C-alpha cells in the first residue's frame, strides 16, 4: 500500500444519488472504499483476460473410491506449468472428497488445468474462483 | 441527465496508476467516464437482484418447421406479465429463425419467461442480456 | 433438423434420479429434450470460445441528448467487420433510448464492438447475449 | 456411487455429430462421461439457486498491514451461520495474504458472507467458486 492520493471526478447528481444509496445499502464505510472495490474488481478481471500473472483457486469434488483418481490428480497438477501455492483436502463423506487448490500463473494455464482435472473419471465437479495476486490493485 | 457534480475520492498511488493504465488501454476519454461506467454496471446488476424494474433482451434461436412453435412462443409471451417493448425476427436459414425480444419488468419475471421459452420443443437456444431502463443510472 | 437417432448412456442410479427430478421441476416434456438442451448450451458456449461464427445480440441504453452519440453508434457499427442482421430502436423516456442489435460474426469481433460502443459518451449501458446461428446444434 | 443404469435418448444425427466432436476435442473417454458432466454442472448450479446445501470456496486477497483486518475476518466468519470446513493461508508478498476458505451451507448465506468480507478495509479482492457437496450428483 502506497501513499494516498486524492482525485476528483464529475458525476451527474442522479448517478451520485444512486451511488450513495449503494454505499449505504452494501454497508461500506464510505464512497471511496466502494469505488476502490469497483476498480479492483475490474483490474482483476482484466488480468485474467490479458495474460498477466493471476491467482486462482480451484475446487474439486471427487469420489476417491474411483480407482487411480488421486494419483491422476497429482500427476496432472505436476505436469501443469502453473505454480501450486497450497492445497487442502477435506473428507465430505465416506466416498466424497473436496479439495481446494490455490494456483499462481497465467489465466489461460489455470483454466486449461481446471478443464483437464474436471474430466478425470471420478471427478464430479470442478469450479474456479478467479482472483489476483494483489499486484497493481492495492 | 442532471447537473454535473464534482466529488473527490482517495486512492493509493499504485491503484491510481493501474486505473490510469486501464483508462488509456480501453480507449476512454477520461477517468471520470471510466469510473461512471463501473458504477453504472454495478447499479444495473444490483437492479436485477433487488427486484427493481429492469430491461432485458432475450434472444431465441428456433426451428420454425417444428409444428406449433411460433404459436407457443407468442402464447407464452402473452401469458407472461412482463411488458414486451419490441420484438424483431430474422431468418437465418431455410429452417432456423432468430428472434430478439426486448422486455421491461422484474428481473425474476424475465428470467422465468426465458426459461419457459427455452424448453419449448423447436427452440434450440435462449440467451438473455441483462440491461437497465436507464433509471437511476444516468 | 435431420433424422432422429437413439443413443444410450450409462448413469449411476442416483444421478439418474436427480436428473429425473430436474426434468420434472423445469417442466420439460421428457429427458431427451432436457439433455439436448444441455448439449446445445455447451456447444453454443464452445463456439464463442473457439472462433466459429456465432450470433450475438447487443443491447445499448443511451441518452440521445448527448451530442453526436447516434452518429458515432452508426459509425462504429459500420467500421466493425461483423455483419448486422437487424437493429431495433425503442424510446424508453424523453431522454433514454434502448437499442438491440443482432450481429453475426466471430465471438471476439462482437465482444470488441460491444466494448467500443460501451465507452461512447452518452452510452449508459451495454450488454451482450451470446447465442448461436443454430448451425451444428440442431 | 450406486449401480450403473443404461438409459437411452433420441438426438438428431447432426446434434450427435457435434456432440461426438466435443467429446473428442475435450479429451473425454466417452460420450457418457461427457453427458454426466453436463448433468452434474446443471445440478450444481440448480442447488445454488434452490436453497439446498452447497459447498463454496471463498478466496480473499488482503493486506495484513491494515490494522485489525485479520481479527475482523475471523469475527465475520464466526458470526456467519455457515459451516467452515477448512481455511488455508498463503503469504504472497511482504504485505499481501491470500486465504481460501471452504464453506458448507446455503448458497445465499455463503454469498452474504462473501460480500461482508469483501468490504472489510484491507480486503482487496474476494471471489467465490460455487461447488457442491457431491450429494445427488454422483
């Protein structure tokens, strides 16, 4: 976090009114914090599209009774060029496991790995949260 | 469009730098116009979630050789409480038609109609653009 | 629409039960129609990602009192290489217009045009419905 | 995983051809596995909309130098009625932390918690992966 700067912008009074209502409705402390969040969301989405380094968290739901699924999951992750920052495993039931995997790399690489893991036999669901390393958005 | 007001906000210098890069990259005239678009996008999404009156455009792709599909499409639209503002029909091929339908109403009502039309026999695809009546965002 | 073929697939009994519940809940006539819709949705999304010819409907909300906005809208549409199939204009209020524009072309070209139109001064909102020409999905 | 059942469905030959191309292109072992994944994706989305118990993974990026942010993060998580299954913390840089939090609960409750955490001062980004507990989709 660097030094705070003040910038000004022009808004129609009616748009400003709607903005103030949102700030209150969403429970934000003030208008600046609300607009900063809008800018950061935009920047994070742009990083995924423009090939910059991003952070993504992949959630897998799989049936560990399916023969070989754990080995294949590890293998695919190793073959991928994306950097795995952390991986946490949870037992949901006798059969079903949930795993969340935090990855750093290119957006396209992380999406490719998600698709590869999703189609492994035994994997029931794969979903991806698109986040950011925090670079250039703080 | 009402009177222009100036408001100021505080940003970290590094977030401001990233913002300026986006303004240039996306070809916006200035920073104010860029931030206004972020605010309007947020407000439009919020209107769909909070039950306010919204505008949506539904695109249907269907095979008009399927017996009765046109009649059923008209019938479903009439039964829906949403207000149809305009509807335009395009012949894509000997068999396939595209229709775009602009609706005004509640977000949930428009989504319900989309789902009802989608499952008619002969309808191949239905997609919805979530927009706004412009109220409170200009 | 070509000849109907019968194909079979294997499902766990519990997944089949959940499927049957969805078919009933969503009001589909039968299981085949439900699965066909899932396949078509997948194919339409894939066409947008893989550069095939697609159909998209762009909805613009704009303030026509903003000087020159109509001319710029027409100009941008002419400069774009995408083929405009139809365009319908609706007057929402004294100031606000809604326009829906059906386009045929590449997914990336249609997205690029959407972004260009969105940032014109006077344009309050732009949203895109991603659809298909019906080719290969009927 | 229960007993496998065979079901049959009717498809137009052209839709079947497109389906077969997708199965090959995406690297699936066979057509059944591909269709099962389409059904599961649909069921998981439906669970989020219909208030059933779901699993979600929330990714937070925050600046831990912001005073009190860690305490507030823990506090908000405790106040939420959703059940936290696991939480993993990663140090991205001197200032920036990433945290992934696996939650079980209602879709609306998890979305509400995501929004509450997102607006804490010091939190730069919050994103949510919408997954499933595996119930009714295996």
